[in-house]
C-alpha cells in the first residue's frame, strides 16, 4: 500500500464509489462462466436480461 498511497488517500477522501458497477461486472462474469460452452449469445443475453427483472 505504501507504493500506492495516493490512491488509498483518494479512496478514503471521496464520497462516491464504483462498487455498484463492479458488482454488476462480477455478476455478469459469473453468468458467463456458468454458461461457457453451453449456449450461444441469444440464450446468454436472455439470461442476463432476466436477472434485471
């Protein structure tokens, strides 16, 4: 952490975070890993869109 002390200071001083975006990216990667080799893009997109409903 000492080599990246500026990033740590900024992370603690700002009130906003990209945690929500990172959570969505992580969720999409999990779905992609589960579906790897099992389905094509049409089924994968339906599964992703179903999660948002």
